[in-house]
C-alpha cells in the first residue's frame, strides 16, 4: 500500500486531517494518532466542514513556515506601534497570512519575517533592508 492509497479523513478528537492507521479496514479508517474513526469530508456536518477547512488552511500556513503571532503580538515582539505592522506588511518586510471565512477570522505575521525585521533593526536601525523606516 503506497502513501497515496491510505485513506485520510477528519479526526474530531485530534482536530485535524489524519492518515488512516495502516491496519484499519478501508471501510472503517481509524486515526493513526488516537484510533478514533476518521470521517470523510462529505460525511461531516457543516460546522465541522468549516472547522476542517480552517485547520487545512492553518496546517498549510505552518508547512510554509508562515506561522506566527497576531499583528498585535508582532507589534509587541517588535516593540513598535500596531500601525507599523501594516506598513511593514505593505512593504513586504513582514509576511501576513489571513483567513476570513465561515466565521473564522485569523491574521498571522510569520515568525521568520519578525526575526528578519528584528535583524534589520539591529544592523541598520531600520525595519526594512532599504532603510526607509
Ligand atoms: Zn485522532
């Protein structure tokens, strides 16, 4: 059985999209993490489908290395005003990910871009590489 053949599904207990345990039956895929029965997307009630879509977005953000604090948290980390965060996002210094669907509203500023902005500030006294601000 190749990886692609493994049935994946939603595990409510783990709160995520999980691979089926290799020993579970195809008609009853079990979560490799906790052993609960995995559900296919189509089998989920509407609310869980929304949750699933959000979790999928978030795991993609994490995979791309884009996870991080909220803009408020980023402002605290950089010890700057909240409005500076939007400016730095516009300039491409800070990386922003946003999810605004199904009643979820999340904005994240990536840790790595905060680290880069901090490094710029230490090196040049400015947030940007070009040294405008
Ligand atoms: Zn599970």
